[in-house]
């Protein structure tokens, strides 16, 4: 019904005597003559023809549709002009060449060549292209609904590849547990003062999974709204951690990785390394139930030693919008250099997916069940961590 | 929702529509369209006579903020046997006279609601805005209509909008027979609309917040008018967001429109804007800077599902349509 209405509106099929009024754009818009270049005369003449004496109060009468119709005409005219401009310029250069040959003097040729090259840069089309290419560096004109910028991500990929391949030499185990199609919720441990484990999980799945799937990490509020970090995170595909966002992603059959430990995981002292903290309030279990998505437990080993936390300063962190400032053997003593994470050897293990399809949205209210399931997942991740740690001989060489 | 037969029957009879705020952007466009439609008979209640007045359109010069005016409006509604009220008498930009804005938005709505309660009204359509959700760090990326309105109470403009919604919601609870439609357009741009956002985006140098780059969505003015038209024609109780498809980061918005963004740290930007607002140089108070820090995107899925309405323009198309006119304005080719 409404669809019909909108089409009817746009064609304007009713009220025959009034159509004239709607179509005539000249009643409302004054077009002033402007001296730009000889070519713009065309625009001016066309519009002046249409222009009649109008009363000033008729400005308000212009409806948006009339205006849009006129806008399109003018825009097309401009397009035509700017296209013609280059051709005119070429023909002009051709004329100059001919003339030069006929005179037979070429001592000016070097200068003329330079001048011509210089002048050709001022062709409107080329200037537009150059300016836009500088301004739009590493920026797409279209992003997905959560702000993932494909061009920016492609530019940032070498950095992640370097960290993944060279710096931490990430080894991926059991990546085949991740489904090739459809939704899945990855649940991982969270560690390291600077939480880059999310980025490494994304890179490892993209690189080693046969389907090259892209995973969307959910980020804590404090990081999501930290100055500068927020736009980097959004453009590279991170999403603010909230039930609504996660549901929306999973309903679109995406891979989502969550860190139920949250801040407790990344801020824990070094002596508690690889000991899982409390898993929130089981929000991720409810999420999996509501969206009927399988849960894949993930264990990351190596991130704890990359940034070993021996203390934390809360008040200093508050200044930059973080909940605390981590203190490591090198940071903040060595300044920004100390913030570089150590090149430890990383292992990322993916466990067998836990089927959640037998639970429905009704089970969301069952707190005891949710707690039990959450504890099961937690145990599985702890098992993965134990196995990986047993497998590892050396912190830095694997 | 009525079945197809019923709605066709209703369409045969002419419906009387009261429009307030007819000199606003939506008011002028919607009333022109309805005046050209034989199915509707227009009754205009406004403080100022509109520039156009077609045949068969009745005009009552009434200030809806006056005390005791609700009885007068009720008499008019009764006399004219009105079916529908489209309440559009709102401000499109914040003003410094907060008393006036409160009188116009809240008391005006209250008077219209009182008058509407006095008769058996079929439909009440209200114009709100997605700004009423507020720009909060804890917003989900896409705010649905069920989400509470959590705009900053310290800003008169936003507080009034939330209060108006509250008044209308109470009215719809008390009068279950009346179809109450609340339409919440997001940031509206287009060739002819003028509001604080268009004047903000029209200046060549634009103040942004250092280190923040929220996602933005725009809806085209034509889509907003069409949505109001759809709401007038069918019965759709509840609140609906009107949004354009797709989102763009604010930095990309500036780049696409060829503007230069001047980033300032939030505290500095806050003091600059508050000084300029007090001096009357800026159309918005400093709290509006939150709309440049946090996302306040709305979800248009409900309108698509219930009204079968989807905006024709994407966010990018809308921006291009606005900026195209803006360029012509700068060249003084159009006014």
C-alpha cells in the first residue's frame, strides 16, 4: 500500500490542473547570471529563459521535489561542461602545435612544453581527481552498518600481518572447528595489558581458515570511546560490546568473538597468568541462546608474557579515558618504547563448537542453567590453555 | 491495522485533517500535497497565515500557546468534525529563549492533546526526532523505537522533545481508540530544508572533536515528507524512526563534502562553543557536542516491516543532494 503511494507521489498523477504548478520550477527559484567561463553561458541562458518576475515570498513555496528536479538539470549541465572542458583544451593544444610547426621556430618548445604540462594540470577534472585522491586516502565512500571501512582495513592489514607472522609468530590449532558458513560465537580468554588478542584472533582466522572468514571482535566501552583508538577500531571492524550489537551481527550470520572476562582479564597481575577470571554474568550464553548460534571456545597463549603487568595506576589511566594505566617491567619507565609488547611466541587454540540449538529464547530466564553452561565453557577454555601451555617449551621460541 | 477493504472504504470518504505548524518545512510540504489530494480536506491552525492557501483549505489564526486556548481548539475540532491531527508546531533548531521554546513545544502540545481528548479523534500524528534518544556512550549501534529516550536533561531543546513524547504517550494510553503515530526522523538534509545541521555543514570550516569519529546517518527531506504522507494514509500506531539507508563516519562526511574539519579537544571545543552560543554566533548549545562524540544511529527496520516504507535515498545520496545544492548556493546560482 504505502509503496504504491510513494510511486504515485513521485509521478504526480492526480489533480490534473495542478500538475502544471508542481512541474514548473521557475515559480520559486531565482537563477542569477554568473560570469565563470564562456561555457557557463549555456546554463545561464537556459535558466534565464525560464525565469519570470517572481515575488520574494514565493521562495517558501518551492517544494523539495521541484527543487530536486531543477537540481538534476543543473548538475547534468555542469557534468557536460566539465567533460567538454578537457576536450576543448586538447584541441587548443593541437592548434598551438600546428601554429608552431607552420612558423618553424622551436626555441620556445621546451618552455612551451613545460607551460603546457603545467596548464593541463589545471583542467577542472584533473584537479578534482587529485584533490579527492589525497583527501580520500585510505577512506571508502561506503562502510558497512557497523562502520567497517574496506579500504582502510586493507591498508592496515600489513601491520596485523607483520604482528601475526613476524612479531608473535602465531600458531593456530584447530581452526577447522570454526564453521565455514553461518553464525558462530567465539569465546576467548582476555590477556595482556594492551588487548591485541582480539586482533590476532581475527587475523589468524582470516589467514588460516579455508573460507577466509572475517570475525567481528566486541570491544569494551572504554576502548571503544578512547580518542583516536575508537575510529581505528570502528574502521577495522570492531564493534562496541552490547547485547543489541552482538545480536544484530549474529543474525546476519557473522563470526563474533567476545571476551567475557572483560577488564578483569586484561588487568590481572602477572602472577595470575592463564587463570581465567569470572565470566561476567553469562550474557554471552543468553546471546547464543537467543540467536541459536554455536559457541566456539578459544584459548590464546603468549599474550600474557607479551605485556606482563606488575602493577597498575588507576588515577593516571583516568586522565586518558582508560580505567587504569598498566605498569610493566618496561612501561612507563622506558616511555613509549616500553609500551612495545615483547615478541613472545603465541598459540591460538580453537575448541570444538558447543551446540546451542537445543536451547531456545525461553531458557534465557533460567539463571541456574546459564550459570552452569557458562562454567562449562569456562572449563573448556581453561583446558585449551592447559594443553597449549604443556605444548609450549619456551616463552619466546615456542 | 485495517484490512485492504476497510482502508479502501475509508479512502472514499474525505477526511478532515488538522495541521499545525504549517510554516515549518514538513508542514508546508505536507499541506501542499494534502491540499492537492481530493481525499483530504485541510484545516490549518497556525499563528501565521501560510504563503499559499489553496481553495477549500480553512485557516484559523490561533496561538496554541495561549492560556485557555485548548477549549477554543476543541470547539474548532468539534465544529469541523476533524478525523486527524498532524501536530508539527515544533522548533527545528534550539533557540536561546528557553521559555518561549518550552511554551511552544510542551504547552502547545499539551493544548492540542487536551483539545484532541475532548473529541473522538481517529488519528494523532506527532513529529519528534531521533535526537531524543540522546548521544550516549552506552547506546547500541542501532537504537530501536523501544529504547528509552535518554537525551541530556540539561538542554532545554532536548528536554522539551522528551517531554512532548511523554505527554503524547500518556494520551495514547488513555485513548486506545485513537491511532497515535510518533515519527522520529534522524538528521534531515536536502536541497530546501534549513535547520541547525544544514547551517553547521554549510560553513567551510567545521569544528570537530579531536580523536572522535562517530558514525552518522542522514535522511532525505523527500523521504521524511513521504513517510508523513504514508502515516496520514494508513493506520500505524506507535513510534517509528525515519532513517536513510547506510552509515558514514563523520570524517568521511566532511571529506565527501569538501569541508575542512578543525579538530579540538573536547574541553576546549566545549568552552569555544559555549562562548559562541552565549554570544549568539552558533545555533547550538555546547552539550550538542556529544552528538559529535558518540553514535546515535537509529534503526529503521520497524518502519520497513510495519509500514513497508524504506527511504529512497541512502545516507550518501542525501549528503550529495544537499552538498550539490550547497555548491550552487555558494556560486549564487540558486538561493
